[in-house]
């Protein structure tokens, strides 16, 4: 079972079946999906989202739905710690938010909460981010969270039309240097 997490303004609750429709709605929004995939991509359908939503919970990995504490019933988006490709020990930070929540710092706040969980609770060695090279907001978010550019892998594609993804990595040691425990 994944824990509930909190930040100053946000509640991060483990994804439930009730959240699948909100994720499917985000995946049908062309603005949200601009740098991710086509809105009609079968991998982004409600059934595909439901199928993968709970597949790694036994490892402490999965998706958290994000809600503002001031409005705890309106899903703003999600963050996730999910396997990064075929190498099961590698983990990736995933995030997606509704357009109405963009520009408010929610993705950074939720991402930082999940990174804290990943490094401090799960003791992950490192976490990756994969994003579209033209998704400037996502690129800035990765940098603000402390990620540094990783090597280009021409086999990791993203978007519609597809392009080679930009990769970032953050180690637990770098996270702790950037976010020392409170005294």
C-alpha cells in the first residue's frame, strides 16, 4: 500500500479507481498531451491507464493523485514513481497536470514530495525523468528539482510525431545535498 503524502499546499493520495477518469480526461486534452503522445494513442486510453496504475505498488512504486488542500475533491493531476524501462531497479518520476493548474508550482511541490519519499523512505539510488526536448516547462521543472541532463538514448522516444526524449537523472546523494534534513 502506498502512503498518503502532503506538502504545504497539496495532498498526494495513492491513485484509486475513482481517479482513472480524471487521468483519462487529461490524456484526452490536446494541450496536456502536446509533448507526450497523441490523444488517441491506445497507451493513453482509460483501459490502458487502469491496467498500469497498480502494477508496481508491491515495490512501493506507483501513482499519486494530486489535490489542493483547499479543494481536496478536485484532482489537479498526478505524480508517479514508476519503473524506468526494462531495468526494474531503475525508477522514473512521472508527472502530468490539468491545464488550469499550470504555472502555480504544483508540479514542483508534488514532485519534491515524491522525491523525498523515493530517496528518504524507499532509499532509491537515483531517479530519472524522461521528457520531450521542446517541453520547456517540464525541462525547467526537472532542473528546479535538481535533476541534471543524462545521456541521450536514441531508443527512448516521446511525442507525436515521435522524437528522441531528453533524459535527466538525480541521485539520492545529490538530493540530500540540495535538501538537507531540517535541524
